[in-house]
C-alpha cells in the first residue's frame, strides 16, 4: 500500500481535510451564486508616502505562496472545484519556484524577477487600494498591485497599530484563529477531531500547559519588568487587538469573513448565524508559545541521552562506552563549521570534569507520562493513538524544527564596498503561510518585512530605514530535565525536603463532524502534572527510587518577554548601529542567531536566556531536583534565574563573512541537538561563500547564486560520496551491477551532485538514476557500517538522538515529507569521519572506534559494495513508494514542496529547493 505522508508539527494543521468529497459541481454553482456578495471593501486609489528609505532600490524579499491568506466561502468553493485562486493568494509562488532553474544567469538587475521590490512605500501608479480602517483618520492601509502587501502608515502610534491588526486580520484571520486554539490546546474543539489535529494540540500543550491566569501573568510581568517600553508594548498590543476585532465585526456584518468558519460550523452561510470570537490579549501569548516552541526553544532530550549512554556502557563497559557516546555526541567537534570563525571561544554547556547530581534512570524503567485520559469515540481509535505517539516523540526530542539560513558578507569583500546579505527563516510551506509581509510606518516604527500571523504588531524579520536583520534557529540548551523524587503517591514529590503536591492542569476537548472535517464524534481530556521544576514528561526509577522526570525551560512562563526586543528592532531611533542592534536582540529570550547589515557594518548575536547551571551539572543528562543542582538564583515562582551575560553569547561585528544554516555557533558553544560535526548542511554555504570572499567583488546576484546553488545540493553527494567512492574504487570493481552504479554516481558528482530538473517544469531530475541509488544506499550503508560494531541496541538508541537520514523525499525526521528543508539531521558526519579514518586520512575529533569493516579497508569496501548492489536493485517505486500526493516511483514528486493547507485554498506543488521560506536580499548604499 502507498505510504501516507508523515505529519509532524504544523503539517498536522489540515482543516478542511474533507472538502474534496463535499464539493459537488451542482451544489457549488448554487452556493457560489448566493455567496458572491462583496468580497472586499471598496477602496480608492491613493499614493502611500514612503518614509526615509536608504536602500536605493537594492532591498528585495519574497514569501510564497502569496500575501492573501483569507478566502470567502465562494472563493474556497471555486478553488476546490476549479483551482481558481483569490487575488494575491499565490502570485509569489511562481517567482520563488523559478529561481531553481533561473539562478545561473542572475544579475543584480534581474533579482526582482524572482523577488519583490522591498522599497518603502508604493509608487502612485502601483497603488491598488487605499483603506482607512473603521473610518479612522490616523491610519491608512495601502496595497500594491503586484503582491497586495499592506503598507500601513499612521500619524498616531495607536492608529498605526490598529492598522497593523486590521491588515493582519484581512490577510490571515482564519490562520490566527487556528493558532490561538493550538496554543490553548483547543484545536480539535475548534477545527475538528482529525487525528492530525489531535496530535498537534497534544504536542504543543504538553510543553506549554498554560491556564488563562498563566497567560495573563506573563503579560503583567513583561509589562512590569520593562518600564516605559513595557507600557508601550501593552498599548501597542491593545491597539493591534482593536484592529483585529474591528475587522472581525466588519467582515461578519459584510459577510466576507473567511469561508472556513462556515465549513467548520462556526457560521451559517445562509442566515449568517454564529460568531467569530474577538481576540483578547492572552491569545497573543498563546500564539507566541506555539512559535517559540517550534523555532526558538533549544534543549531537551536529556532522557534520550541517558538511555543511549547507558546502551553504550552496556555494550562497551562504562569507560569505553562513555568515550563512544561522547564521540557520537560531537559536543565540540573541531571539524564543525562555525558562524563565528575567527577563533573566539564562547564556552557554554561544556562537559564538566566531574559531573555532579546526575540522575540516570534504571535500565528499562522509563515510561512516558500519559497526556490523554478518558478518550471516547475517535479520540480513542488507532489513528488517534498513532498521532498521539508521534506528537509525544516530537514534543520530547531535542531535534527541533531548526531550519533558516543566512549569508552575510562584509563590504570589504563586495564590489560596491557595502555589505551584502541574503537571509531568511526556513519556516516550512503552508497555505496560508505562517508569516505575512507588511510595511509599518508610524511614530517610533519604521520597517518592512515578515511577521508571524497574529503577532504582527511589529515586523519580526525585515528591514528598517537603513539596516536589515534576520534570524536562524540556534538551538543552544535552555531546557533541563530534573528527576523529582516521589513521596506519598505518584502525584507528590519532594521539594527541598517537603512532600509537595503536583499541580494538575486539564483541558477537556470534544468534537463532532463538520463539512471541513468529517471525523466522527469523540472527546478526551489532556492532563499535565506540573511541578516547580516544570511539567512531568516521564516516569522512571533511579537507584530503585520512583521519580518523575520534568522539563524546565528558561522561556517557560516568559512567552511574552521577547516583544521588547522586536519593538526595539522596529524603532529607527533605537537601532542606529551594529551595537544597538545587538542590544535590541539581547531582549529576545528565544534561541536564535541574529544577523544585521547596514551600509557599512555587519553583525551577529546569539539570543536566548541561557541559565547559569550549578557547578558540575552536565546539561546533557537529567539531574536530581535538589537545591544543589538548580540554576543559580532560580526562583520557582517566577521561573527566573541568573543568565549568562551578553558577552558570553557568541557575537561578532564586521567579521569577513557569516554563514548559518543551524550549524554550530562558535568554538566551545554546545547546542542541544546532535549532528554538529564534520559534515553539516552549513558546509554547503561555508564552502561557497568562502570562495566568493576569497575572490572578492561579491554582489547581491553572486550571493543569491551561492544560496540557490546550495539549495539544490545533495549534502551526502557533495561532502561524503567522494570518500565512499574512494573506498569502493580502492581496487577494481568487477561486479557489473556495482560498477554500473559507481559509474552513475561518479557522473552525477561530475555534474555537481544537484537534485535539479532536466529543464524548468520537466518534473524529471537530471541524473535521476544516481539520485535514486544514493537515496536507497544511504540508510543501507549507514546500517552496514555501524550496526555490527555498535550492536543493534546502541545503533537503535543513537537513532533516537539523531535520525540516520533526512533526504528531500524522506517522510520521517523532524520535517516530514514535502517540507523543503532537508539534510539538517543525519549521520553524514559519522560516515564521513569513519570512512576517512579507514582510508588512513587525518581526522580531527574522530569517532572512538573504526566501524566500517572493523577498520579494514577491504572489509569496509565489501560492505559498501554489497549495500550498493542492494540499493541499485531497488526500483524507483520501492525507493519512492508514493503517498496521498504522489504515485509510486515519481521521484520528482516525492521531493517536491507542498504548501500544506491550513485553510480552504490549495496550491500546486513546486520543485524541491532547500532555502528560506521568507528571504531578503539587501545592500544599503547609504546611512542616516
């Protein structure tokens, strides 16, 4: 049977899953005839006044599929039946997709064939509409003809933020509503009980089980602790909410609200009965908790680390097993690509000389803490159980959805003498997109760029008047696992010697079939047990004592704090230099790498509240929940502690160049996820940018070309396959099947090792056979190399820490299938180091043993040839089994990117690229 496409995290948000079956041509025609009421407000053309813009037409951006993420019921029905797209729903998808085959001849003058002009304002002949929301005289929303992006200009701060809220609701109301329910653990009640929806709400609510009081307290604390800026943030948020709610009221009375409200049973298409609930300020915190958990919360995984360490010690003995474990962990691999590559060290989360307080579980005693109780109907069926298991695994892994990349070159090495940057977040592909584009101009705000829907009171990634900024996920460890010793029963624990009751937090959900989701009725209760050390994630015994393992995140109960940093980034009177940029992002408590470019300088800073751990605590493993092992000056009431100073975070100004693709930040700075070794997808950027810088004369076009070239590269082919073929060709290959495969692989390497179409739109790969062979070979060769030496138990345990592969077509790993992002998590570094060691080459930071063939070149060669022959014999249908989008054997389709539906509008899939979703190309020729 064809495999089903994997659903992970946001991939599970699939409202309306049943539309296709629902839509019948006759009924569509009747419905559309009655629903073609005004779809948007009438607006007169007017020119938007641009603020001071120092980019000189040299700032560009792109965000597929399109700015318009709202569709009325009529538009949804037309799209489902005939593929008709609402205006500006996908007009950025084509240019984005076309770069894959169009980058080779790129020049500065043709960049905007594939990107938008990101200049401030809208030329008078390009104004599509001008709107004064709710009749206000202090704000206008101007939309351009090409993309429909809102350009919000206000004369008062309140009016500006009101306009931002109104524009956000115009473009993303349904998506915002979905996300506030995800953050509150109420998605199934709101959007339907599909197993994917169950899994999604469980994944996020497990890690952020907030009550309404918790959400409000986070707002109160953020305001109270940030003086005038805190008060301004609160005023901005309230004005933003007023704008959202004004649009809700207007669209409700005008009957042009998103059609998904009808399809999910919240509104009646005939009588207009039903309500769309107003947004409130705690909804913003719920939204922020989802985004922070997805992209900005490095850490966790300590229990899995403990399990694999114990498996290694069981296989090799304590001393050797620990050595093996550390070599695979690669905490500070000397061959890892670095963002700060000038040799400066930033020690964090290092291995202590003598670990203290470790609380490793007794073998076989670990059990995941149940989240779902009292399920009924479809809350208890097989699909629900599978979704729940996947959600649990995703919630507890240290391999977060990292993604995002950045290429920044100092003006010293550019043709113009001004810095050039190509950067953006790789946030997956959705319809509508999670991010939205906007320009905001008003008192104390001047910026254009992307913001997460529902949190767009400020531009979060974009450009100011004479500077631009972006971010990638960093993943340093801000989450620790504590073993709380139980007392009295399973729901009491010792806190500083006192038997203390756990706090029970519940969310009861139920659902019934709707047009959008025909899942039969069901219900369940999600229940989390909270301690002062965070929510309970596992149960186990340690030395025979019953314990609960909890996870404590430094940003837990602080989801609203980062608003201050984003406020500063939008303030032209605050950010005037690389130093003030770094000061702004120091106020962001999520784990990100931040990049900056203006006309003269570049800069980098790694953000996040990095807790100061007690002496001797190893951040890799669980520790006892005792005062001696708590974070320094930790206050459990506020979940605050001492954090490492800004100077201890990796940071830099005017380095020759910066690259980041979620790789290691700097020397001695350990990240929580595994895989920062000799081969990382960051090398694809490092190698290309380093060559450009060495040659000098870097331009916007040449830097875009470097990014685009890397986006089509198969990391395994470019950085590991050459050494594999060295082993295979160490003597003549006499087997005809193996020889033919080697010939195809070598020809592909000679052609560049890319996964690229034969021609634009062909939907067929050049070197398709070689790509098929490597896709089939990689998991086989990894097992053949490592399982004999590690043993099955340890080999399996290590895979829980780091998946073996993450090819574009892989329906596994943190990103799932059709997600674009690839080659972040895999065993490429392990294979690279081991094969080079067997070849007798120099390896810095080698694995503890030689695994391939036990270190024998001839035996290693035998393993590689044997697995290669097996791989070569696999048909395309076996390697690419097909799913609900692709037929078995369709290699291009298996790799292709899908804009996963979060609402009623669907888009065609596009050819694979491994690049940011929102992306900027910037070069400022002047400065204030």
